[in-house]
C-alpha cells in the first residue's frame, strides 16, 4: 500500500512523495483515515494542515486552517534575532501567524519575555496554543495597538514576518498559498511594503536603546525597506542568505 500512496502523491506533483507518505502513515490511526489524508494531499491540501503541524527551526509548530504556515526561509529571521538576544530579552513578534518566530526564539534563548500579535482572529487562536507553551502572551490587534503600555521604549527585539507580497503578484503565488492561506497574511499592498512602513514608523517608540527590528522581505524590496527604516531613525542594512534563499532587513535604534 505504501508504494501505491507514493505513486499517487508523485503523480499529483508532490516532490517529496516518499517522505510525505511516511508522515501520513505515522499520523493515521486507521486505514480509512489514511485514505482520506492521502486524497486530501493529492488534491492540493497543504501537508502541514493535514498533519496539524509544521516543522520550524527544529520545533513542531501547531498549524490551523486559514492561518499562514511558517516557511523554512523564515528560519533565517529567527537565526539573526537569536544572535541579538541574551537571557531575559523582551521580544515582540508582530504579524505572528502561528507564533512560530517568537516561539523559536524563546526555545533558543533562556528566559525570553515574549509578546505576539496578529490582526487575524484565527491566527491569534492558533498562536495562543503555541506561545502559551513558552509562557508568552498573545494579543489580537493591528500591529502595536494592542501591546501593553509598559513595553513602550523597553522592547529589545521586534520581529515581523509581515505580509510583503505586492497585491498584483498574489495571483502568481503557489496554489496552496492562494487557496488555503488568508489574503491578510499575504497582501503587502501595491509595492508589498505597506505593512513594513507602518512597522518601521512606530518601532523607535517601542524599542529600547540599542534594540533591533528585523523583518523578512524580498531581495527586490530590501533597498526600499532599508531606506524607510533609515528615515524612521534606525541604523539599517539588509542581509541575504543563500541557503534559505531569504532576505531580511535589520534596523537598530541608536543608543
């Protein structure tokens, strides 16, 4: 039966059919459940939603329907944030989705004080299930608006895997993203930078002196992102990682 599943998934375009088959078999409690899961995958349902989790930075992150699934490239964002973190660091994860970025930082650094925020109710409910395991807090709201006031000027790290796909490019995204993830988690406005502008504009109010803002973006958008980070008073630069094919922009609030 295993070979038949592999063949079915491969014919459906699943590049890693063997690995996916192993995961589906390990997840299924009955043959009937396995058949249902295989059919879902073969008709385009994301593997992570079928399994109920995604592997991210070596951790199993719970996922949910209509919530952005964390991508491996975003591990570069985590990697750099961890480099700036020390025990006891205060971290804000904006546009948190499942909460994967903040959870990964908390898992890698001791005694992180984690605050995660998303505007989407489904994402907030999912993030609570992940973030609570790290003793963090999740808020529903538009960027900084729902954060507790005591964080003003006291945040060491702000991370944001905010939407940065230009509106006109959404139709070119892979089918899985277009069908199964909410537009609010993808659409970054006409040039893809709408949310990044707003994140950068208020970041200096929330960051402590010497604190860092890190956002994921694209190679094409990075120069513009660096420019408006700088306009907002941050010392900014971009980094590209070939292994992850990931680009981030880092801004530091001057001491």
